[in-house]
């Protein structure tokens, strides 16, 4: 936990330093700045919503920073960022300090290297793989090769959903798993290791990796889904409130629906 707090502080400090430099230039151009930070899974949808909002409001510049859901929650609660982006449901304690707005639904994808022969796994097999009970691809119908586990840090919303839906909050992920701090690093690591397996947001589609079909015994789309949220503190500024109104209104819905159709 101490390491996570230090990580969050370092990322938030770097974010303020970078955006602070940009802000000087922006203010000279009489432009307002909106800062969004948090879940890397939400970066694609945030970028499109921000672009549409900036086009409608040319006097606004929106800065978007990744990290993880915990960063988004802490940043919004402390006022370091204007809008926090979160890819999991809030806890009761978090709901007491923040107001959440559901922007979209996302699906959790299990990915392997593009050359892996595995096409489908059961949800229990995935659980046993990440729990360390299954260590070789031959145990799930693949080649006789050791499995390389790629996971996310515990502050990640993607990790939280994976722990709840796949591990079911009971089994622990194998401590030998390699821990990544962003969606991009999970993708690049899996793409570079023929024996790797990881999990990411379905919003990302990259060369070198492929999604494994998961047999859940029920509707797979609902079983592996999670909310994508923006969170605001009670004292949120007007610009942040206007951005949320845009995202949850007709124009924002059209942007999101357009993404889903592409």
C-alpha cells in the first residue's frame, strides 16, 4: 500500500508539473484548462469526448493523463485534477466523497500473443492460470510451453474487475506474475512474449496480440463487463460540470455510440 501511495503521488506530481508548464502558454492564449486523470482504459474514450468538447468550445484545452483508477479517485477528491476517470464501480467510502457519472460500458478481454494457438478458455481455466495452478499451455490445449503471467497493479480498475469477475475475490494472482502499470505496457509485453497472457480493456486493439474467447457458462458480455466512470468532488468547478453535462448529454452519447460502431 505504501508503494502504491508513493507511486500515485509521483504520477500526480509529474502530471501537475507537465500541465503547469502548458498552462502558462494556454493562459496567454486566454484558454481555460480542464485536467482529466485516472484509468488508462478510459484514455481512448476520453480523447474523443475531449476532442468533441474542444471543437464546440474553442476556448478550452483538455489535458488527459493515464495512471490508474485509484489515481483518478484520489486526484479528483484532492482537487489535483478536475475530473477523475475510473474503470470500476466505486466503493461506499468513495461514493461519500465523490459523484460518479457512467459514461460507457467496457468489456474485459483476456489476451495472448498473436502466435499462440489457444483460441478459447473457460473462466475457471483463466482463474487457475493466473492463480498459478496451471503453469503450462499444454494444460489448456496449447503447446508444451511455460505460461508467462502479465497482470496490472492493484490500484488499477482493470485489476479490480479481473479480481472480482475472474478470481472472484478469493484466489490470489500468482506472485510470479509480472506487474504492469498501464494497458499499453500489458499489450507490448504480451506482444513481445510468445508465451504470455494478460488482460486489458476491449477498447484497445493492437497488432501482435489477440483476444481469447472466454466461456463463462453465461452471457459473456455481461459477465466480463464493467462501468467506465467520470468522478467529480462536491466542489467541482463549472468547466468540469459543463464537460460532464456534455458527455452525458445527446452530443456526448453520439460520440460514444460512434466509437462503438467503428
